[in-house]
C-alpha cells in the first residue's frame, strides 16, 4: 500500500441518542487493484472484490471488525491498540474503500487528537494472501481489517517507515548497525545497497 493512496475524508455524524454527541469517521481508499505497489505486489481486482465482499458480510452479520493505529507485524488484533471499528467496505472501480468509526479508546483519542490538530492520516488494509514470486500477483487474498496509518507529506518521509519496519524485523538491528559501520568503504556500500534493496522488498510498509 503506497501512502499516496491513503487520502481520507473526515465525517461527523450525530450519535442519535439525543445527547448532541457526534461520531467521527474516516473514509478512503484502503487498497488499489491491478497496480504494483511499493512492495512490488499486485492485487488483482477480482481478489480485492472477493475480500471486500467477505468482510462486508462479516460486518452485516454483526462481527466487530476492529482496527489499530499503524500496521503491526502480524494479523492479530491487539485490543490495547484498537482505535476504530469498521463500519463498511465497498468497491469503487478498481479500488476498495472503507469507512471507519473512531472509538473512544486511548488510541482512538490519539487519532482524534491528531486529526483535530490537522495531522494528515490515512487508512490501509491489512490482510493475507499468496504472492507469486515471478510477477508479484497476490492470490487467495483476505482482508483482516483496515488500520489507520500516517500519510507522509513528501517522498522523503518514506525512510521513516522503512526504518520502523526494519527495526521490527528479526535481524533489523544488526543490518542497521552494519550500515552505520560501512563508513566510506565504497565496495562494502555497494554490496550493502543491494542487500538493503532486497530487504526492503520484504518489508510490510
């Protein structure tokens, strides 16, 4: 999921209990079909459509599809990091859209505070599937949830996301320390550059 897909619309609606309170929602593109993303993956529209239909059915059947602030390293929902609940998903052309209701949890309050302060946030789907190593196409795709993510204002913000993902990987700290020790050794720099490029393709950002 690339960050320029993560533009969202903010919506407030009356709670409906006569209290005058309002719910805050985020709406936007969660995933794009038939486009190669930053991870060199392509999600065919038919795969996205099936995944969106499945999660829509879950919501209609009363399942609470909860989401977090930022993508964790796995597919598990961490209740202490939940910030919102999915209200719905739908297709618009090749894109899968979602509507999220911000919850009054600690992380939900964090999201609301950032939005109130003018911070640009986005939404991005989290799911599983099989990746074809030859062409990067994803099959058997399933959406677990949609998370709130940061939206960098410029391409220069990408290294931060890469750094955070790198630090969460098993050998991420070791790679980072090696990078710091490379110094001015051009030969080692070239080797490291190729290894890091290969590593980045495996990062979930």
